[in-house]
C-alpha cells in the first residue's frame, strides 16, 4: 500500500490480500521490503517481504488494491 502511494498511485480499498508466515520472528530489528508489481488505473498490486537481520525470510505477502 505504501509503495503504491509513494509512486503516485491510489489505494482506496483492499480487493485481495494474502500473507504467508515462513518462520517465527526473533528478537531484534526486522526489515520490510515493498515492491509494486502493477500500478494500474483501477487495480494496483504490491508485495512485501519481511526479513530478519541475517536476511532470512520470515513472512511475505501480496495485496491488490482498488484505486
């Protein structure tokens, strides 16, 4: 959602969202990496990866948003 808005897109409502949890989070900082998959006039899609400080994937998700 934030990646879509940062590129000048619009996200008024969530059309679909999926989150997969791959391993438990440990203590310490986490890193979220967002990427826009499609920036459209009616529907935009973005995905996010959550990693620990060693770069191990903890969770990932994808959302589709109505403009």
